[in-house]
């Protein structure tokens, strides 16, 4: 596996897209054009990162006003981990009650990136989700013309079927990664609930959800989880409220092409500590439209 710094370098270039905020229930709150530029300096030993957001107010000329955040760094924080292709996650290393808590995920496919933020308030309740869809572009593209086409929300029908893939799990202490096959079966039962059977290694976990439009509520267990189906094949999977002293996961999914999907999972233990990051790359091998 590449060094973490070399994995970061897979993100070099200018990424143009939009920062779209949603309420926990999926209501659109704000959509802001963005450009993120990562440039290598000193033979790529230093990174200069410019995050440019275009404000809703415009000049009389019609040009969008921009607001820049400029960062330079030569090392990485312990709260971030990268995979070989440049995909990464960064966020809180420790969950604690009455503290703000958040995580960011970034998936990469070719010249496209999909980033997602899950943000919790001091009451440990999900406050906002931000979806960032980006494409690697030239330096002179106009922010007035979006480079990432808007596609409809991911649907339940998109998910139904049998999926097979591979998972890579990496760890904050940088021990050797674990690599193992995965299986995922998603179908509707006779009661109209969505059922998923997740297999990894020699373990299988079965759970079911109520379908409510673009929200899937996995209401069984002591810590209910919501999956929100979002535009451009994205999905956000996380607890509506994080309970103290219970292990939990945060997950993002991206169906970047028909029957092709990536998922990234950030796992926390019962003490609230971040323990691992997993990237799943999977393909649908069979459709599933019948109840079981």
C-alpha cells in the first residue's frame, strides 16, 4: 500500500462542483458552487489547498463573488486516513456527549469525486448533511456553468438485488490493512420492509427498514439508523441520534454507474473512539424484485 502522503497526492488538481446542504430528513437547504484546488509544492512535499466557495450574492456584472480559504501543510492529521486511490475520510476521533461531532467522506472514481459530511449538534443529534459532487477540471472553467450534472435521487429499486465485492479496512495506528470479500443481498419482504443481509468474511448481519420516500429507517435495535437516498447515486447512513457508550458506524454510499457502487464506513467503539475505516467496492450480480 502507498504511504498516506502518496495517497493524498492522488487528489492533486482542481475539483469543481457544488456544496449542497440537506436537513436530516433530506430537505434541500442550500446549494453553493465550489472549486477545490490542491497543488504540490517543494517536489510535492507540501500541499497548497484553496477552497473557493461562490456566494449567492452576485456583482452587478453577473459574476459570482467568491470566498477563499487557503491552507498549506506538509504532514497529515491523525484524524484522516487515505486509501490507495486517494479516497479518504476525516473527522472526529472521539465521540463524547455534549460535544460537536462530524465526519467527512470522499470517494473517487476516475475524474469524479463524491464527498459527504455528517454533522451532529451538541445533543448528539444529526443536524445536517452536506453533499459535494466534484469533477476534475481545467483551471479556467466558469463557476456559473456546473460541471457535474444533476441526476435524480438514488432509489430503492437501484439497491435491490445481490451485490458482491471486496472490502479494505485500514486503521488509525497504520497497521497492515485487512482485505476480504463482501456479499450484500437487498430485497423487500412480504410486509413491504426493505431487508438487507450483509456478509463479510464468515459473518452475516441481517436488518430491515421502513421505507418512507427517500428515507430508510432501520428501527430495530437500541440505536436506530437512517439511510437517506440522495442525488447522483449518493446515500448517507448514520444514526439519527448517537447514544453514549454504544458502538456505531457512519457510512456513505455512491452508485457511480449502473450496478457499480462504493461504500465507505467509519467505525467507532463503545467508548466512542474511532477504530477503523473501510472501503467497499461492489457490483450487482443479480437483480431482486420479489418479496421473500
